[in-house]
């Protein structure tokens, strides 16, 4: 059989990627994480984690306070997104057809 097939109860089921889109390797099971946008449960190695710093004050006020030498605290917001939500929000781009998969 070819390298991109998987046996399942007597019949062969093809799959697209050798890693099946995950980064865990041969480590067994890993915890499921909920997507912060749509609520889907996704394996931890498959999520897209986005970290964003958010200021607690408006930009105009922050500019004035920085000129006076004040320290401004920022909140760090971390989001876990599934692949479809990451593509929808433009965090991941759909690759060109030539770049998607190398076929022998």
C-alpha cells in the first residue's frame, strides 16, 4: 500500500497528510481544547493560539500619560482558534494549489 493510507476494519481509508495536520508525532492522546470562537473541541496540537495585548485606557489618554512618564499596564488576551475560524478571520491563509501538497 502507499504511504498515505490507513487501514480501518478491512478497507483502506486515504488521508491527506502524513501528520494528519497535527504536531504531536507518536505521543498518543493529548487533551482537547475548546475553540474560543465556535466552541468546537480540537486537539491541542491543532489549535491556532493568538496572543494580543490590550490596553486598559484609550489611545489618546495613553499618549498623554506616557508623555508624563506614567507606567501603563496591559492585559494579555490569549485565544485558541480552530483551523476553520483561523482561516475565516485571516490568521491563516489558504495556500496556493502548487504549495499545498507535494505529490511524488
